[in-house]
């Protein structure tokens, strides 16, 4: 299963602010899943969690896919997920660090890939930096 996980290259391609209102910030998270194998897989679970710190303890937003989808053999697959962050749960973190002009939140992705009835967990964690004044978002490698 380790080889399968290595051959399924899951990356966060982009995070965009779709809209902001008094109660929430809506983000669109774009993914690339590069299937480097000759096998077809099914993604049966995809959970995206947003946290306020690298300890990944206080969740700010969460979303899950409702339907599974198929990843064709030897293809680059692009898909998106929308996550709402409750602005009240962010508290002062939303506008903190205005002196340095940068702040961060943390994305954790947990997915399950099905291959010939074998359930394979695939996870990813990423720090995302943003400017709290302009909401410009930069992925941190």
C-alpha cells in the first residue's frame, strides 16, 4: 500500500477566498491528484479540515465530499472542495499579525482510496499563509 500512496500524488494546488461576510469566510481548495499508476482508483472519502495552529487541535472549518469519484489510470485529476470558516471561531487570529502583514492557518486532508476492495488512507497537511488585510493567500511548501 505504501507504493500505491506514493504513486497517488495528492497536492493542494490553490486556496482562494470565494467570499467573506460577517459570519463566515468561504474558501475554495483546489487539489491535484496525479495517478502515476496503470490502475483505476475510487476516492470514497475526502475530509478537509482547517485549523488555527500547527498543533491541529482547534478546528475552524470542515467539509466532506458527499459522493465518491473515480481516478482514471495514468491521469492528472483536478477537483475542488469548498470550506466555510466561522469568523467568530477565528477570533483575533483573523486580524492578528497585521504588523507583519501575514498570518497562517493549517489544512489537513484525510482521504480514503479504494483499490480492489482495499481501503487505503491518504493524508496531507499544509500551512497556508494569508494577508489579513487583503486576504491574499499563499501556499507554504
